[in-house]
C-alpha cells in the first residue's frame, strides 16, 4: 500500500480562505473608507458582478452604521471582519460593544428582524428598513449573536454562485425571452 501523497493535491482540496479584520472608532467619518475597501475587496477577490459588489457594499454600510448609531457609544469601537472563501462565499461580521443608546440582545434583534420580514408588515417610519430591506434581501444568511464581553455580532453570508443571478433567479448571462400569449 502506497502511503505517499502529493501535497499539492491535498492543498487544492482546501479552498483558499482570506480573513481581514478592521477595528474602527464609532465615527461615521471612517465609513467612506470601509465602503471603498469593501467594494475594492469584492471586485478584486470575488467574481461578483458589479451590481452585487455595490449591493454588498450597501450591506456592510448598513451593518456598520447600525453598530455605530445604536450598538456602541461614542469613543468606543466597532469591528468588521471580512471572510472570503474562494469560489464559495463572502462573509461579513460586524461587532459592537453594547454600550450604545439602544441595548438589545441577539434574541430581541432576531425577533424584531423576523417581525419586519413578515409579509404585509407596514413600515410606518422613515427609518428602520435597512436591516430587512438591504441586509436581509441581499444576503443568503444572517446570524445574530450576543458577544460574551457585551454587545452584538451580526454575521451575514453571500454565496458566490447565487450572486451571478438577478433578482428573479435568472442568470445575468442567460438571454431573457419575452413570450406573448394571444
């Protein structure tokens, strides 16, 4: 029995994973840099169509703005972690300190999210749509968890194969056909 294995073969079986973590002060001034970083990282490391790169940039922007506005007090930090597994998915986690003006547990935020996602939910205010309408609709998975040291960690994931489809689930590269019934 031959026990020799080709090391290059075993490396090819494990997808390439890139992890980048950025810590920012709770100041909206730094958000333009995160938006630029997000867009450039997506364009350079994934095969997302440009439309999806801009959508995911909006997702990250929404999560970070919520962490700054609601989850972390002025003078504290938020943490953003980007994980890209080549040809599989892009995952973003945003963590706040729980010292902000709206203290909420992961279970409470999950409940609020589910209520607002329900068909027929009427948004009555000007604000409060971003988590459901931007983050929820443009990602494949969302997870809310309590951090042991306080605060929340929101993790979203977008599978790369799905990003090649438009909103109706039709590949952007396929030709659409128009059919008239008479």
